[in-house]
C-alpha cells in the first residue's frame, strides 16, 4: 500500500486503468442479465 496521499482523480484512474469492457478478440463483452431470487447474495 502506498504511503503517498492521492487525489480522488488519481485514485479513480488507478483503479480503472485495467478495466476492460467492450470489444474483445472474440466479439463484444456482454452480460445476458439474469433475474436472481431475492435471497441471493452476489459479489461483482
């Protein structure tokens, strides 16, 4: 963990720098959307 203070913009850029969504070599990334039961817990 870094001891340096970061601005909110630096923090967001750091955490989004490797985010990949959209066109991939095999096509486009897409979630099919699924209705979950009300007692279902999820982590994304």
